[in-house]
C-alpha cells in the first residue's frame, strides 16, 4: 500500500506539492492525473525516496521506501524510459539491476519475454525505439516481482498494439492483488485502464474517486426509449423530471434516476425498450476538475494574430 500524508515539496519559492494526502490500495489500477506542473512526477519521486519532502510523509507498506533493504523486491517503478545506458544490451541492463538485489539471470530472461523483448535481449539499447525502451522499463519494474508498482506515462511511444498490451497488462497486475499507480496525460487511456483516479492540480488533490463515482457525479441524464414516449414524458414531468425529446426518438430525462423512471413507466403500463444512464466522459470530468489549475494555456485556434 502507498500512503501519502500531508506531503509538501518546495523548490525555493515554488510549491510543487502542497499538503497532498491520499492512499493507493492493492487490487486495482489507480490513475494519477493532472495538468503539466501539477506535481505528479514530484509526488512519485517522493514516494520512491528520490526527492525528500519539505514536510509530510510518503510511505510504502507503512515505512519510507528509502529504508528498504531489497527495493526491487518491494517496489517496481518506471519513471523515465530513456534513463538507460545506450551501449548496453537489454539483457545486460537488466542483469546489472538484478545483481544489485540478488536476483538471478533466469528472472531477467523471464521478464524480457514477458514484455515481448526476448528476441532483442542481446541488442544494444541505444538502437531501441521509445516504445521498446518503455517495454524495457516495464521489465525492470517487474524484476523483483514486487507487490507495489509505479508507472509514469507508460504508454509514451507505444504503438496501438503496445497500448492495448500495457492496458491489459496493468489490469492483470492489479487482479493479482498488486498496488498499481499509473500517471498519464491520456484521459481516454485512463478511462479504459483505471479503476480509481487521483486528480491533482497545482500540487493539491482535486479528486479521489472510483470511475463509477465520477460517472455518477457527472451524470447528465438517462436516455429512455419506450412504446409511448409522449405518455411517459407527461407522467415523468409530473414526477418532477426534466424531459427532452431526442431528435431520433426517445427521451432525455434529468432529475430522476433509472430505477424511478422504470417504476413510473411500469405503473403507467408503458413498455420500456432502453434505459441508459449517460454521464460526461472522463475527459470532460477531468477538464472540469482542473479548469483552474492549468498553468500553460494556448490561444484558441484561429486566434494567433
């Protein structure tokens, strides 16, 4: 488990992280989202003991990670896929890391196969594409078979097949009972990968919720298609709902949930063919949450004069 308690990190007059508190629990993928400069990378570095907090704590399994005597067996992390020696082969790079934690050569070969790099194990990393380096970074994170994993922008440089692979891979790690924290700027990927999400802005926590909780918070309406939309609209309006007829048929109903709508329809003898709650996309919810936290905002298209 990862626990961040009132974490603050200052760089001179700049407050990168400001009293941040959250917990990342095992068994699901937790997305870590926020605009550039929100403090995501600084927080992950503090969790890993690479940056010392100005105040507060970042704990892994109840203690600072810097106190770990076998770090790769406790936490696996990918923060910068480019942080490798280009002159080494993929196998040699991982073998150096493995030896530092008493991990055998067999595990090196195993994780290279796991991420799809087994056939290029003896190739020099300097010739790898960014996507291949990302896979190598994932392999390094898995060397010690750790229960806690942190990935910073793991889909950068991956092709569509690679993105689909990492998505399923992360969810598989969570299903094994591991704690998985993933940062990303791609909201569409977060919506498909994460079970829970932490949204930060200007170093502060803006949201800590499951995807279903966010969907409920940003519920727009319920789409209803029945055999008598006119009658159902009249009855639902009397029940206090806001009802709008859709151009292609069906009703958009606000202020009543789907269970209440179904009961009202049944009481009037109206057959309901479709009853679908509709929420804003996670991307729209993210933009709403971070509206006041964006540091760098470009001009609108066509306004560069």
